[in-house]
C-alpha cells in the first residue's frame, strides 16, 4: 500500500514539473540560439516556450479598468472615479490571457470570448445575473496574445448606491473561465 501511495505522489509531483520542464527547455534553446547570434531563431524558440506556457495557464483577465475611452491594446483613458450618474454607461477595458484558439473555417485562428455579469448590492445581495452581456471574436493568421476587450454596460434602473459587479469570462474555444470584479457607485 505504501508503494502505491509513493508512486501516486511521484506522479502528482512529476506531471507539473515535466510540463514546466518543457517550457524552460524551450526557453533554454532560445537562449542558446541568441548566444549563437541567431536572433530570429531565438525568437522562434522563445515563442515556442510561450505557446507551451499559454496552453498550460488558466484563462485570466488582467488590467481591468473603468475607462472613458479605449481604442486598442494598452490604448485607453482611465476614468477618474467609479461614480456614475443614473443611466450613464459604464465602460470597462480588460486584457484577457490564456484563451484558446479555434478556427474560423477560412484558415484563420479565432479567439472567441463572452462575459456574464452578476450585480450585487453593497451588502452582497445578488440583484441580477445577465449572461453573455458582451463578446469578442477575432480572426487572425497569427495566435494574437495582445488582445483587449472593451465592454459597454448599461445599468439603467439601478437606484443610487454602491454596487459590486462580478463577471465571469468564458473562452468559447475551451472550457476555461475567469472571474473578475469591479465596484461602481450610482450617484444620488
């Protein structure tokens, strides 16, 4: 019995280490190519390590900001505060990572993401859940990693007060999901 437990523990420990080894091995190959003066080859090897990391990582949402405008990846004007007039649109900028790639049927890779929202009162009481309030689809010949998602929210009907918005992003090309949260206030 002890030997079975030892084997299972060894497998549990070695599986993540083996995958991490693949990533670091590819990165080491990139470093060797760079030291040999092969910049393009080094970049190709490094991108191979990045591909392995990207596939292994969970879906995540970084750099969630309430913004006045958003025009591209890293191109936004952050809002000065999180206080809105009744009926005013809430605009969010975010950068998803770790998503999968599908096909658009035309030879392109396709990124497809959707977002659900649950609005909670200041005390944490759920006030409503809304599925697929926003989505983005991008077809490209490349596996783009610099992707921004702009979400325009209309929260008409909310009375003055403070609210928490709990989101769940869904990768349409995998079973990956990622929660994220932001707070807002409707002025009285």
